[in-house]
């Protein structure tokens, strides 16, 4: 199963934008994609304007009560793109997980219980904090993508994140097949952006996705309209850059299995 968690310790780095854009672009290319919104804020769910019916099974029911995850999945406006939405229950999910056995592996187990598995790729959007929900999201993924902004705080947060990943993966005897860092909202005309880019290349070069997403006001307009950038402005700089990132991921996920160990 090709599963990707998008996670950063720093908020505002564009996790939801990345998941929604890549999900839509890859769906347009014929891939069957499942997005999972495990962030209590539910921004990905809001972006796609999808809500489960009153009687429909929710992610909470699947992870806590063992209901089939397949019953939580909603279609989107693209026939190849599907969503497990966030609901109000997400605010209680972290607390409820504490009393369940094998809690950290709940989402992974729920995904593997779907048989046959109809999706080529799973994209997991998580919140920017360390909680049980974070562990659940990370351990359901084989690939980790870390979006970073070209600023000092994003750069410094990487050291903390890699320290956390190193200790956590060792403790749980777990490893990702690949770990990638994506530079987001970069403006090469700003000296400070160029400086931080060089720092990332120097210290985290082997993790850097060779493609970058440039700063584009269309991103903010698309977010305001609650529409993925690939739909809102398909010819914009941001959409073109996202397609390049999608090209890269298609290559490393579907064509190559070269590991990117921590």
C-alpha cells in the first residue's frame, strides 16, 4: 500500500494545500486516491465541502469501535478522488485512543482491513502537534513528506522533528521507506529565502524534493474560495509547481522503490 503522511511540527506550512492539490492532480492522471483528514481542525474536509450523513460511520467509529474504514469514505467531485472526512468527534479522538490496545497502529490496521484495496495512493493530512493522532497518522504511512517554509522557524523545527522521528522510530522499531522535505512558498527574489534554501540544501540535501513550490497569491485566493489550487487556477505558478511535485512523487512512488531511510 502506497501511503503518505504529510506532517510538520510547525503550523502554516501548507500541509492541507499539499494534500488537496496532489490528491486532485494525481486523480486527474487516472490514479485512485484516498485522502484522510485526521486533523481536528478539518481544513481538508472544509476545502472539499464534504460532510458525512448523520447515520454514516465516522473515522472515530472506525478507530475506536472497530467499524470498517470503508464505511467512512466519501466521494468528491472527482471520480478518482475520495475522502475520509474530519468530524467533531476528532476533538475527542486523541483522548479515546488512550484506552485502546495497539492504539498507535489503529489507522494502519483499518486500512489493511479494506480488502480488496481499491486505492493506488493514500494521503494523510495531520495536525501540527505531537499527539496520539500524530502517531496514528505516521504509523499508517510508508512515506513522510515534510513541508517547510523558507524561514528560520521552519528550518529550526526540522532539527526537533528529526530528533523526534529518530527516537520514535527506534522505540517502535519502525522505519519509513522514504522521507522527503518540500520547500513551499519560496520567493527566490528575497535574499532571506535564498539563504534558507542554501541552509536546507547543506544540512538536509538528501531529503529535499528537487522541485519547489513558489510563492503565489493564487494559493491564498484558492483557500479563501475553499477550492484546490489545481481547480481554482490550473495555469498559475502554484498549480504548475504542484504538478512538478506530483511528477516527482509519481516517479519515486509508482516507478521506483528506492528507500529514503531516516
